[in-house]
């Protein structure tokens, strides 16, 4: 995610959703293939949610989702929708009942393995809890399928923050980060439960549909609308869902390695935005030289006037139309924002933090490499940016928490503060070893959930420098800035 182009992004104060009571205490279970530390994280028996440090009642335990299949029929202008979500999951313990996160929907029916299931709605941390009681209890290791049919209106009130973003075209785009996917469909809304996805989105004549992953086909319906079918074969957290129905145009291209690129821009503004999105191929090449091959099978930019920020939805980053104005000197400095969201495809989307308090693992690399890209083009000086961040960070550590332990999302500590940690590491170990640390991280931990301790151990392993244990912990978790290596004159503001 990125700050708004015209103002400082306000801190996100998000509540969570409660954990369902089941036949036995339900425990939080991280995604398959996490680090050892991530695998060991469990809430206390009987506690609500997965115990996320920032949003303790987000997510639900006792099961792991393997695949989501979402059918979504949206009517522009009126904003009515009907949906069906099918979750293919596996029980991690015996379950007489389990929960899904939901917010603002009318639930029409719920089945488990094709049989009608009992269900009830109750208030949750940032939305509602849908408690599902299967016709027969689930046993540990059982694979099961949950189908929920629901309907609602995109502009209807939500209990928590909404992920719906509406444009002047009567359409919508999804900005689910961090806890808003449940405003579109019931789900297990926590980044530790990653799954593969298929989408079936209807769009009336004059509109196009968009979603994460590859477009498989389009089918025409008798009423003149079109159903767009997409598949994302790489696992994704719910907060990165990027569905949309808009008056837009698809623009196509490819990277220098032949990666398919597909972008959505406002209809009638193709000539304005084609030169913008055509820069994506060079951005990918620049980052592949640093991180290795792009981790997914497709990429693109969705530029929409209904959104005011920039967001790294997996394989389809979402941008406000407000970003793309050259600066006073005519320079396209907005490209640093495009690079920022593209970095997230490696750092945050493919390699995903196990909980929200470790968002520095996303934002630190995105800010650092976007600034480095700008510096290489003569638009800014990274050293100046980091010196300013260093001067103000002590006060921010006291107010908002240190970079590796923020008290909420959206503060400077998880943007410039996080980049400052990586800048300090780079000065400490040198450019070559730093480049190797950063390149091997998305290769080694691809498709996994990770923690700060994983990164610290990774840096030690790659460099052979055991002193980095203390060095990185001081920078990430300390109450004050450590001295900046090689910059003895840098001081914190008092």
C-alpha cells in the first residue's frame, strides 16, 4: 500500500472479527509451509480470533482454506450484488462448528459438503461472524467444502471499514487491505490463511470485469451481460483481492521476458494512460535484476477514479487517477509509486507476513526500492530521504511504536521507518551482501508466511555475521534509533 498522492494517509484503526466457538477450543493455524516461528504461533485456547497483535479478533482457526471460488453478480449504479463463495478447506482439529468473517451481507443459504448447514450471525471485531454448524461434525484432517450464497448492496452500511470504492462510472473496485475482504464475501480474513482462487464476475454491456490472476474466458448471457472467468493459481491472502466492475478498457503488453501484462484504464482515456502503463515492462526488468523472476504468471495496473491511494492487489495493483501527473519539471516521478506497488508482488504478496504487526517486511522494501529507483533517475536523493527519516523517527517510535512493532497500520514508522532499517543494514554489510540478502529472501520464502525473526536469521545466514541478530533487533524493536553506520553526524530531533 502507498500513501495518498495529495495527503498523508491516515492511520488505519481496524477492529477484528471474533473466533467461532466449536466443539473444542479453536486454535489459530497458519498457512501451509510457514517458517518454524510462524508455525508455532497460536492463541491461547478459547481466545477470540487468531491473536494478531494489531487485530486480535481477525481471522478464524480450526481449519485451513485451500481454494476460494467466487461468483459475483454486480449491478452498476444501483450497486446491488448477489454472490456465491465456495471454500475448499481442511479441518485442523475436530469441529462441531466454525466461523467465517462477514460484514454487511444478507446470508441466503449455507451448505457444507452439499448438505444444508445451520448458521447464525453475530457481532464481530470489525464486522460480523458467520457461525456455521455442519449437519455432521468435522473430524481433524477432513477436507470439506462450504458454499455460502449472499446478497446485498455495496453502499449499504458496514459494521467495520468497507473495502468498496466507487467511481464516477457507477462501478466499483475492491480495496480490501487490511480487514475489508469480508465486505465482499464471507471468508477467513487473515493474511496467514493464503489460498488459490477462481472468480466469475458478471458485467453488463459497456462495463468490464477485473480480478486477480489470468482471464480464462468470457461467456455471454441472454441479458447481454458477460461473465468474466479468472484463475489465480498462486496462493493469495484475502486482503489482496482485486475484483472490479468498471467502464474501462484493457490494454495489453508483455515484459522483456514475455510475462503477460494486462492493464485496465478509464474508457476514453487510453491515449493518456497507455504511455504510463507501458512503463511497467521496464519496472519489472529493473526489479527482476534485484529480486529474481517475477513470482506470478501475470501482472498489470488498474487505474480508477474511484480510488484515492495505491494498493498492491496481487497481480493487479490498484491506482488512483490522481497519481499520474508529472511534476513541475515534467518528470514522471509517479513511476516510483508504480515501482513501490510492484515491489510488493515479491515482498508482501508472494512472501507474506504471518501477522499485521510485521508489515515492515512489506513496506520497508517497497519504500526503499522505490526511492532507489527515483534516485537512479535523478529525481531524489535516497541519503537525504533517510537522513530526514532518521531525524524524526525517535519521536515516532515513542508515539506509534518502533518499525518492527507498530501500534497500528499507516504510520510513518512502517513506511520511511521501515526503509530506514534496510538502509542501515545496507550500510552495515555493504551493497553486495545487502543485494544478496534481498534477492534470496523472495526466492527462499516464496509463497510462504514469514516473521521478523525469519528475516533476521536469513540475514545472518546469508552474510555469516551473527552480530546482525542484535543489530537488526535494535533497529526494529528499540525505543530509540541506534547510531547510523557510516553517518556519525546524523542526529535525532529533540
